[in-house]
C-alpha cells in the first residue's frame, strides 16, 4: 500500500506560510547603515520637490491609483469579490503554457485565486497545490499512477515534460480534492469557481450574475455551468469543466456531510469508473439528495469553446458572456486587455454582453467594415428624408460592401441550410460567391454563408466568427453586414433600456448548452421591443433544480421586461 502524503500546511486565506530565515551576524550594523540612508532620502525628497520643478515625474507616486482605474464602472470591486474563490485546474505538462499569463498582473478583484496541479511548485509567488498529494493510495491502483510518478520525477530532476494523453486521465482525480482544499482554506467563501488553465472567465460579469440571481448560497445547493450530456441516452448531465462551473457553499457542505476531510468524497467510485473528471463530479453531485442530475442554470452563458465558436444570435444579443475555453496565451492576453478597457466604460450594474464581444474582439477584417457599415446605416436612418444629407448618406452606404468575404476561413454554420444542385442552379450554373450571396438573400434570417468547391451553406438564425483553414480546402466564409446592422438597429447594443431589459428577464436561468444548434428557440423568437414592467421582483428568481414556476412569481421584475424572447 502506498502511503498518502499530507498537503503543504496553509495559513489564513489559503496562502502558503513563507519561511523567513534568521538574520546573520552583522545584521545590527547593516540596520544602522540602512536607517541612515533612509533618513538622508527623507531629507532629500522635500528639496527635490521644492527645487526640481517639472523634472519630478507627475505619476511617480500615483502608479497604484492609475492601476486602480481598471476597477471602476462595471469592474468596481464589491463585497462579493471577497466571497468567491477562483480555482485554476491544470497539469504539470501544460502549466507553463497556460498559467503564467493568467497571473502576469495583480488582480485585486480576485483576492482568492488558487492553482491546482499534480506537482507542487511556485509560479510568480503563487503556490501551485498538488491536488493529488493525499490520493497516492488511490492512484496506486490506477494506470494513471505512472503518469503521476513521471511528472513528480521530472520536476525534481528539472526535466522538461511533454504532454501526454494519460495526463487527461490523471486530471479526473483532482476535482474533488481541490474542492475540499478551497472549502477548508476559505471558510467564509460562498462561491467556488473551477476553470481550466486555458479558460478565461469574465470575472466581474460572473459576480454580477451570481449576486443578482442566486439567493442563499451559504445554504442552497447551487450547481451552475454548461449542462453537458454525459451519455447518448440524454439521462446524465454535468457542468463542463473547460467552460467553468460554479458551486455554492451550500452544495460543497452537502458533499462533505459526515466527511469533513473529504476522504470518502475524493474516493467516490465515480472518479474511478468515469473517464472525465467533470463528468464524474456531475455524477457525484447528482447523488446529493434533492438533485436531479442537471445543473441549475447557465444556458448560453458558459462556453466550452473559444471566441471562434461563439454563436451570435438575435435572442442572445444582450446576454452575458461568462467564459470562453481553449484559449492560447495570446488569446488570454487579448481577452484580459480588452476587458480592462471595456468594463470601466460601462455602469457598475452592467456586464459583458455578446454584442460587446462582437464589436470589441472580432478580427479587424470583419470588425472594421462592420463598424463602418453600421455608422453609414445609422446616418441614413437619422438623415432627413428627401434632403441633401439623406442623399449623401445613401451614397456613402451604397459604396460599402454589404458582405465581407474571407478566403481560407471556416466558421461553422449555426442552423445551417445547404444550397447545392437545384438550389444553386436557379442562380446559374456552377458555384460562386455571388450565387451563395443571392441564396442568402432568399432567407431573411441568413447572417452569412460558407462556400466550398461543391456547395454553399447558409448560416441561419445566427453566425460564428471562425478560424483560418488550410487554403488547399478552398473554403471561404462570408458575413452579411446589412443583416447584422439591421439587428443592431433594432436592438442597439449600448442602449441601457435593452441591457436592463435582458437583466430583468434573467440571464441563462435554466440548464442548457451554449453551442447547440437547431434548438427551436431561435425560430420562435420575434423582436417585439421592450415594455415597462408593472412591479419589481420581490421573490427569488430561481431555486436549485429549476426556475420558479410562473404561478408562484408572475412578475418579471426590474425596470423593463422583454416581450420578445422565448427562453
């Protein structure tokens, strides 16, 4: 039997105790000299301020205040920030490709950040906790134990470690121990957020969502995320780990009922029987009394893929985006830099919406023509009918291409329609971008198309951004700027009334997946505008295991309610 290893002792707030060596001989003399130097500096500073004139750097003493400019507006730090724990789950073979960029800057808005892996070390002053240190007895009976030993040995010998498929198998055993560790390290926390090392979470927006819609996290067993199917029978579900998932203290307490150290929790049979850890965690949570096997909420908010796969839909135009997965270090940096610029520009009550992401983060070849087209379209609508300004505005709009076509680019269609054979022949023989565009004209909900050598497929009810593809495949993707501009005109992205209306309806307050096509919801959706709501909501928005039945709480709450969305 392999002996289990104890965790590294933790001090308050989950920080590792740092050993401070005793002073060597001669320390007293060095202290006196240091004191004299400090005294001279204190005497010199007033003289420099008095006689130095403009040579003194204006912001030399204000760097901290300048940095805190990032935490204004919707990024304002609130009491809930101290009540949430963000747990990065990674592995030693990929840790240096994912984690350093996440910790490259101070995050006073995330005071409780933890890194869990399979090898203990330090990165940028942050401890990396070996989540498996207490499970060597269990791992000794698993094929994954050889991978654990390989990683431990490589770290001790200073060797580079190549990623392996076995690492994913080892990863499943981390979910329960990291949850216990964070739960015991932060006894006052009410929310525990688990994400992968290559995931990006829009933290302030996530906290807005938790704070507004989910009551009593200290007691209720909330399980929030992307509701992934665990099998083809559609009977078992779990919160996708790459998309990130959130559990309340009430649920973590229930997982440790009668098991305060998590010994039985960590060794639950599901972690041995089920190959993926997030799926196994879902099975364990499903066994908690009162649970139904699903997440409680998070549909269309947590995304198990990156920006390239995000589906922009009219019914989700103002809906929150809480997470993106499968990001490279460069993409993680891009997302954070944009978030820092954007959040201070919107009110404290607001958050990141799908339309914000479209206008702020899409590639320049699409973003810039789209912005130009929307401006020109707005000028046409605002100009006086029949006047010279209207004629000029229409001429400007007419000079712009209504379609952006990007060769060597593939964006998976949303609710796609394939146009080939007879469908294309009505526009002439062969396939071409012009014929594909005309086919898109025939469908009012077509937002773009994809052209290959043999066929044209139309993106119906929404669109994706996509990624480059090998030119040898001869695939081009197009986006219809006129259709996107019409959507923006009907539901202005920055209009506070529309943003408030979506908040009043509630974001993703049902279980579900964020990338599903052919849901039926988009076909039923019709834009009808916004109407005032008679009274604000007084009861809870949702209870664990599902939304509040309408007969229990008929009021929609907030300042506005959306008549349009069938959700």
